[in-house]
C-alpha cells in the first residue's frame, strides 16, 4: 500500500524552508500532495493560482509530488478524500508548537486515521517565514537565498507593480 501524505499551508510564497520540509517528507512517503489552503482571513500577496504556478515549477524536477488548492472546507475532509494518512507540518521554533498541537489534535478528532507528522527544516531556515519574505522583498531587500529563482522573479514583479500603483 502506498503511503500518501498531504503538506498543507498558505505558501504565500513557497520558500526554501517549505521545500526543505517537502524533501524530507518525500524521503518518508511515497506520494506527497502540497495543498494550498485558500485562507480568506489572510491578506495574500499572491493569488492561489500564482502560488500553484510557482510550486508546480519548483517541484517539476521531483517525483511523487503534486499540488492542489483547497478552496473551502476542512483540511481533514480533504485528507480523507485524497486517501492521505498523514499531514505534514514544518516546525521551526517552539512558539510554532502550541497552534500546531491544537490543529493536529483537532484534525485527528475529525479524521482519526490521520497522523500529523512534524518535520524540522534545516536550521538555516529557522527564521524564514513567508510573512518576513513578503515584507523584506516588498521593501527591496534581497531574499534570493531563501526562495527559488522563479519565486524571486514573481516577488520582483509584485514589487514593481506596487511602485507603479503608488506613483
Ligand atoms: O501556512 P499556514 O498558514 O500555517 O497554514 C495553515 C493551514 C492552511 C494548514 C490551516 O489554516 C488549515 O488547516 N486550514 C484549513 C481549514 C481547516 O481545516 N481548519 C481546521 C484545522 S484544525
């Protein structure tokens, strides 16, 4: 039997920290589906379509991974629908853990067959969060060490648009 996992997140944008976690998950599971959750509470920089495009480009050289968008509904239901028995979450710091712990137990309540697997990225990505990448990139800072070149290009495009709209 194949071991399938989902790797959900907002991924706004997908960072090298996310890729590091994904690579670790691919060492454990046969198939991993990256699930972009459309979170209406968050003010996103990239549309879900743009995020899907960037992740598809990044994973094009990997086997056993695909990308889907969860537009609405519960992640636990979506995991069940896909036949995934694991939910991958990256944890960087202790402060991540409280929310992750709550979410994993709730997801287990909703879908008892699912297990949340916490993976730690390489220590060099400990302080890499999408929110910081967005902020620094929009202010013109160099984040090229933390994102794939295609994400860098898309961030530059967003920054140029931002400046054009302001002037
Ligand atoms: O990248 P993020 O913002 O940490 O991702 C959070 C995410 C998308 C995993 C979380 O918001 C989520 O699971 N959303 C789906 C809706 C859902 O099932 N909520 C209940 C979780 S207990």
